[in-house]
């Protein structure tokens, strides 16, 4: 199954035209780690059969579920609010194997690194998102690991009450995929 192609297709079908063009440009500059496993050690993200999905399958699972239920926020496909969610999901693990994609093991700080990358390219994202949407996007990526996020100060109590609901949404989809609890149109 070519999940990399499925990611591209679901984004094209559900993003605004401008956002999808931007996604293609961004994706062409990111390290191509789509076929790398979501867990470099094989300890995490195991499916029922013991296999570990690759990055593309993991992201596709999250995108597929999000498109089906993002209306819980009042968001629809082909809107900038929808784009914000889809960008966050598509980019949340983009630097999981480092900025060059060459790390042997996954980078524990990939949440911070990806959010910092988005932050450093604010002017690019502002071509399709407004200021508020941009900051929500950055937050969704930065804290997609929830209480385990790199930017949660050690010893501080973490609560999703301090964040946008969409940040919890991204974290929840990530956890559901990690626990092999998301179902898509691909049945194995």
C-alpha cells in the first residue's frame, strides 16, 4: 500500500488549493522519511499483528480520522481552519528522524524541532493562514506529544486546559494511531 500517495491524495481532496500547493512545496524540502518506521526500535506504535507502521501510514490514519470528524470544531474541508488541522497532522512528525532525516533513531525533540521550523517560516504559512490560525498550528505541532512534549517545563503540571482544543485533538489522534485504534478505508 502506498500510504505516501494516500497522504498526498487526502490532502489534495481536503485542503484549499492554495494550502495544498504550499504543502507540496514544504514537503519537497522536508527530509523524505515517509517510509521510515514510526518507532525506530519497534517498541512503540505496534499494530495488532506486531508490525510497526511507517510514517506515511501513521499520518494517513490521523488525516483520515480528522477529515471525518473535524466538524466537531465546526470546520469543513477546503477551508483555512481545515487547512490548519491538516497542516498540523501532516507536519507533526516531519522531523522525527532529524532535520536531515538521517538519524538512526527517532528524535525525542521532534515536536519542538518541527514547531520551531514552522515558527521560523511564519511568513510562508501566513500566505494561507491568518495570525491566530498560524499560532494554533504551531501549538498543535509543539504539543502534539501532550505531557511528554519537549517544551513542557520539567516538574510543571501539564494540562490541555492551557491550550487550544485543536492541540488536544492532534494529540488524541496521535495517541489513537500509536495504540492501533484508528480505522481507515484500508482494511488489513
